[in-house]
């Protein structure tokens, strides 16, 4: 089946690109807002870390009467607290991992697919509708792939960007 529909115009492509850029900027703003802890939480965490260290050092000194062991406890306690805290965290993949990039790419793809479905309903030309159907199928396959990667929690290094392969019309 050949595609006789004209490719998108330069203006349409620029409009799509601008929409994607705005969505990416919005996601970056959301990520920045979520990744900055509130000052009260930072103070509480530092207090917990320092308090646990001091309590361990004082307890060690009282138990052993040794300043050396107290200093060792003062140094070892924050390391132990950090190791425990890292093991108790949810373990959500961070920026730069395949899972994180795929999660954000899947959100973009879902928006683009919804946009294409809207375009399809307003298009009267059968060949243009067929082209949009092929594009939706192409993008849906990528969406499934990115959702699977995001669900796997793959922490290996990503591509270095959030984005998907555009439909070439073939």
C-alpha cells in the first residue's frame, strides 16, 4: 500500500516540535520541583545523622572509656546510617538511567498519540487517515517498548536524552 498523502508541511513540523519542546520543559520543571527537598526535611535528616553519630560516640565512650573507640564510632555511625537509609529507599531509577528516560519518553509518546488520534478524527481524506493510522501504530509500538523498559526498572545508562523515533512515513 503506497502512501500518496503529502508529507507534513514545515509549519506543521515546527508546531509539533514546539509542542514537544514545551512538554519537555514542563517535565524538567516538574522534575526540578520534585527533586529539591524542603529545608525542614533537610534539617531533620541532618539532625538524625548527626544525632545518631553523637549518640553512638557517647555510648561507645561510656561503655569502653576509650576516646579512640568513641572517635571510631563517631565516624562509623554516619556510614552505617547512610547504608541503611540507601537500602530502605524505594529505589526509583534516577535521571540518566534507561528506565527514567523511558518513563518520560512514554509520557511524551502518549501525548503525541492522543494528538494524532485527534487529528485523525478531523481528517476527511482517506489516504491521510491511513497515514495517521500507520503513524499511530508506529508510535504505539515504541510506547509499549518504553513502558516495558520503565516497568523493568533498568538502571543501566540511558541514551542521554528523552525522545522517540519520529515516523518517517514509510
